[in-house]
């Protein structure tokens, strides 16, 4: 991690005084001395995970890996693509939408980034898939050709959208395992504060984002998630996993690891 250095500059303003005319005489004045002081504090650091569709509200999406510091990742989604029957056809599977351990309704999957370094220095949010989907105990241990895609990205914050990071309007496909992909770029002068980078949204959102969520059903019955109080699971078509029909697979769970990276600009 590049070392961060801060420089504080004090600007002194000198007022020009018109020279006194020698034709006038002034009486001697009494002088007294006074003190001036200033105390500088860090910019307040807002804590808590925020509803990506209502960023003024703190929510509980459950545990998540995070980083520390004034520039950090507060939350990343745990992507679960559900359970399906094996097929020999090309398939695209939507991810489970984000659920919450409170009364918040399902949302699009999101990452939360906070930048309280001051100076609006800028940052980049990236993701990297470390390996193909695997199950070491399976006869066919790898889902060859499987690709995760991120689409319908948008950002939100309590701050003005003029300060927002830029997100891709194109689909981001993690087609090259081990390659790092940019998800959001906060150029210098933007990205200060707490921002959610979401993929998809609910029909309740007030940001004019098209809904990408729908209830997940299994044999016409609602799928429930016991980790979130048996709430109805929703699928989010903004993040998908595509698997070629020719890929050999077994009736076992396959998994991979995603690395989320927050990088400060040079």
C-alpha cells in the first residue's frame, strides 16, 4: 500500500497600509498583545452499512469482509447463484439478491466504499476472480468456461451526485481468471464520503433504476433463506453466472474466491 502523506498549509494574508503622510502629526498610541489559536481535527468518519437505495438509513446485511482506514471497503456481497438441476444446455444463472437481518426489503447486490482522507484524492474499486469454480471432491472438479458478469451498475450516497465515482455502463465479464477488473473510478475531486456501488435494484428504488429483482421459486414454491429469518429469496438478473452446455459437471456445490480491491490514485 502506498504511504499516505498529508501537508497542511497556512496562508497568511497581509493587508497593505497606505503610508502615513509626513505632513500630519499623530500622538503616541498604547499597544496591547493578544493571542490567536486554531485547532484542526480530522473530518468526521461516518460508520455503518447503508441501504443502497436509501443511503440515509443504516441497515444490517449480515457479516462481510472489510478493510480498515480512512479509505476502505465497508461491505462486499457474498454471491450465491442458488441450486439448479444439471443440464447439457448453455445456462445463465442469476445471483441471489441481497437480504437484510432487519426490515429492509431485498436489494441489488452492492459494495460500500468510504473515503474520509480529505482532499478528494480519488480511488478505484476493482475485483479479481482467483480461480475457476471448483469442487476438489467431484469427478469433474472445475466448471470450465463458467463466467461471472456484472451489469446495471449505479452509485448512491447522501452526498451530491456531482461528486460520484464513475461506473461502467457496459457489462463487466470476469472472463480471464486472475485478471483485475475496474468496477468504479473516483477521479481526483470526487468519491469523498460513503458510496454504494450497486448492481441492479428493487422496484421500490427512487433513483429511476429499472428493477432487476424477482422472487426465486423452486417447483413453484418460494425459496426461503434461514440465515435471514426465512425471508423469501429474490434473484437479481444484474449479476449472472453463465455455464456452457458442454461443460462437464457433477451434482455438487462449486465455489470460487473473489478479491475486492480499493486502490488510491497515484
